C-alpha cells in the first residue's frame, strides 16, 4: 500500500505544480472550466405540424354582423380579417374576397380493422380513445410534417452540409383488412406560417432518403453569428410502413459531425394509406358535438 500511494503522489505532484504555474500566469478562471460539461456545439429543436386542409371564408367588413361558418372558426387570438381599401372598393362592385384558413386534422393509420371504428373513437374529454389510438397502434398517414430549427451554440461559423432521413425499419404498406385511416377535425382553424420547405420520399429499398429543398436556398448553408436555420420538412410514403429519423450533417472547425433529431426521444413513423378505408368525424365548435364526415384527402398532399 505504501509503495502504491507514493507512486501516485510522485506522478500527480508535477501535474499540480504545472497547473499552479499556468494559473498564476493566466488567471485561475480556466481551472473551473476543466470541470464543466462541454456545451453541445449544435442545438436542434422542432415540432410536429398538424396536417391541415385549406378552408376559404368570405371576408366581411368589421361592421358586418355575420360570423364565419362554424367549421372555419379562426383559432383563439387570431386576428379578424379586415379588408383593405382596395377590397372594400371591390365589395361595392359585388366582388367578394375570400380569406384562407388552415384547419388542422388529427389523422392516423391505425392498426385496427375498419369494424373497430363503427362509432366515434373519442372519450368524454373529446380526446382519442387510448384503447384504439395510441403511440403503439398508430403511424402518420402517408406524410409526416416537421419543423426543425438548427442553431450553433455560439457565434463561430458552422456549415450545415446535408439533411437526410435514416430509415430504421421498413415494412410493407398496411393492409386494408387490418388497418384503418382515421381522422378527427375539431374546427380550430387559423392562419399558418410560411417558411423554407423541404421534402423526402421514403419509398424504395435504400436505408436513407434524400431530402430536397423545394423552396428557399439549397444546402449547404453557412450559419454565421448564431443564425438559426429553419426547415419545414415533409416526409412522404405511398408504399411502405417506415420508422425513421432525420439526420443533420454539419461541419465546424474542419470537422464533420452527424446529429439525429427526435421529439421526446421518439422515432418517427409514417405509413402508406393506399387502399385503406377512411373513417372521419368533425366537431362543431359551437355545440361541441361530433358528426361523421368525409375524410379530407387534401391533408395528405
């Protein structure tokens, strides 16, 4: 024991002497930094965007009494549409302007047969019945819509080189006898944001899907001064039941890294809808009553 302790002291002592010498020369603040967790060089955050149908509502002057139809009620806090001077003049000539709203749907490919949805699949709280619709029984229907924000941890230049989709599991498309496309629309409509758009297609046999920018500057893009890269990504399939994650390839200080993106640590799951029976319900926001409806195919485009 004595020899072991002596040996350890013999090795450590010169290190401490050197550290003290450096501290005197450069200040002691750097010593604490040695014991701090290193900051991640890249922050990636984001959200799922709802699938949404576009609904048009006649634009009325502020003095007009009628309100928009119940199925297209603007979301709480959304500004009421007010016509411009040009619009007001057009109204005098009998031309009626239309205001567009996005009406979000909650929709899933559920691995339950159509017979499981003979009645409304929601509880008294107007939320999906967890016995039928939960994270283990559902996939996004044909398309997953994400908004991803990529930002450097500091002001050093960073190059976002690529964005691609890594496919973790590929299965055949769901069968009509065992799966159902289910949609719920609560009537909570509002105006949507505009942003850079990108898309990827999961179909094929490869383990990765290429992401292409459909609107905005293509990659690579340099982020300078802590600028955030905002990516509006739609990932589609017409022929598979796929589990996947986006991967961001980026470079800084001459090194290249890859960062995967998940929400709450969960992979993304998208399944084809071809041939599946549709079941849909809409809620009247005034009466809170649900009624069976036609599934709006536009949300899958």
